C-alpha cells in the first residue's frame, strides 16, 4: 500500500502483525486438518484485510 501515508501504512501493518502473532501459537499447537484450516484462515485474513484499503486509494 505505497499510496498510503506512512502513519496509516504502519498502523495497518501493526494490525496484521497482531493477527499473525495471535494465531501463530494455535497454528503451531494444531496438527493435521486443524493446522491447515488455521493457516488457510490466516492467509485469507492477510489477503482480504488490505483489499478495501487498497480500493479506496
């Protein structure tokens, strides 16, 4: 999101880092299909969260 002001870009990056940090423990602790589901969910969040922000710029 290079078009965003630096402070706003940093805030969105921080939100995504908190999401990753919060889900990392459960992902590591899970196994098999549960882990795969959590990883898929995390990837989905990481891709979908920035979409509306990028579309408004």
